[in-house]
C-alpha cells in the first residue's frame, strides 16, 4: 500500500498543547505510523461515523479520518478517552 500524508486539523494544535511532554512524543510517533498503514491492527472504526477511526495510546485517543482518494489521513482530535468523543 502507498504512503499516506498526515494532515492535522487546526484544532488539534490546541489538543496537543494540553498533553504532557512525556506522552506527547508517543502520540506523535503513533500518528506518524498511520502514514504507512492507517487501518492497521489496533485501529478501530468509530460506530455510526463513516471513515472515522480511533487509535489508542494509553489513556489518549487519536481520532482520524482516511481519505483514500487523496491518500491522506486527517487527524481530527487527540485527547483523553473521556473527552475525545465529544463533538467529534
């Protein structure tokens, strides 16, 4: 499979600023790994929402959508599991 480009929504910058540095590097590594294979094991589709997926990284969730026609992964939200699914 080809390489996907990773794009962040503007609101994700605010989400990332709230995450402690010790967790931030792990999360960014996980996001980067999505460029190779966005639907890899450990990635689950969000029920009821077409083409949105989530990846767990400890207590944090990375919500993203795939755009196969553009070969892009769009990171929609990053946050703790309690808060990330609100208004996604």
